[in-house]
C-alpha cells in the first residue's frame, strides 16, 4: 500500500497518513478504512488526521468520488491537516472545500509535517482544556477571499488568537 496509516502520538489523538509519491485511490480507500477502524477504537472527542503529502506531486483520477471516503471516516469534531507545500496539497484543499462545504471547517493545511504536528497539538490542547473539541471558525471566517476570489489559508494566529 502506498499510504501508510499509523498513530503519530502515544495518546492516540493524531493519526498520520504517509504517502508515497505514486499512490492510488485504492490506496486512499484502504487508508480511509484503516482510519475509520482506528478512530472508532478510541473514545476521544477529537482526533486529528495528518495527511503527510510532502512527496506527492500529482493526484490520481476520480478525485471527487474518492475524497468523500476520507471525510466519511471522520467524526464531526475531527480535523484533517494536509501537510506539504506542493501543488497537489493546494489543489486537494481547494477542491475538497468547494465540493464538500459542510466539511470545510475540518480541513487545514500546513507547509511541513512539523508545522502540521504543532497545529494538531493546538487543536488537541484546546479540546482537552475545554473537555471538548476546539471551536472552529465558520467557513466564511476560516477561508478569506482575495480580490481574485481564490481562497487563502488562514494563519494559525487567525485560528487560535493568543489568550
């Protein structure tokens, strides 16, 4: 399988998908099923899924039908962070937010795995300190529109202002 799924932390709050450069939607469907099984095995109100896509340069065909599988593996408080600074991450993010607007507030990006982990810890920390998942902005405030009407990714400071 070209996508490996594993817990990224000892507390089992962060799942990580590690993509090979040449992955298929069959690989993604298997990873989504593994995610669903692992997610259902824990009772946390929030699990963060990091899609470590640093090596990904292209997206396989038939994206719309298959992206839904990942979203169906999640619970309402869960968050997906797509990690990597390649074009594929940007394309998938914009595509998923536009095709699945009800899930847009569950989707974030980070340019590196280290930054994705740091963002995941912010979500987990907020969720544990409040004994619930962190409050996420509504779609209108989580995606700004520039003059050319292309969505931009909010900064972490926009998501979690200093206390």
